[in-house]
C-alpha cells in the first residue's frame, strides 16, 4: 500500500505540494531538511526539538522569523499526527491479519 493510500485510509489529508506558493517552498524545504535529523522513539518519530532547530540555523545560516518557527512547529505537529494515524491503521491491519490467520488455523484443526 502506498503512503498516499495509507494517509487516505487513516483519514489524513495528504499535502497538496503542487499548490505551494514560491515563498512556501522555502519553509517546506526547511522542514524537509529538519525532518532528516528527527529522532525516533519506541512508538515512532519524536518532535523536532528547539535545540535541533537552533543547530540547524547555526549550520545553514538561514534567517528565520518567529512566525516561521511557529509554522515549522505546526508542520512538525501535523507530521506526528499523520504518522500516528498511519501507525494505528497499520496496527489494526496487522491485528486483522493475525485474527484471520488464527481463524484459518482453527478451521484446519
């Protein structure tokens, strides 16, 4: 199943990348760059910490306003919510497969 199909099944609106304005591409690219440095925990990705953003700013020498930082944080939150919904959908699918397999085994007994 493709990522877009998983998003659709989980009820998450996929981003409309083709509709971004030129000034939005810069923020999208910043987020994509920061996302590469994201750490993961036992339950999936963790929020991008402010310290990671600060390090990224020092390394890239980008000039970012507080409003843009807020937007990056909002994008991060949306990413985490979408990822959690996809993970939950995958877990439900796994449980359904296991249940079907168990039922099939019981029929063979």
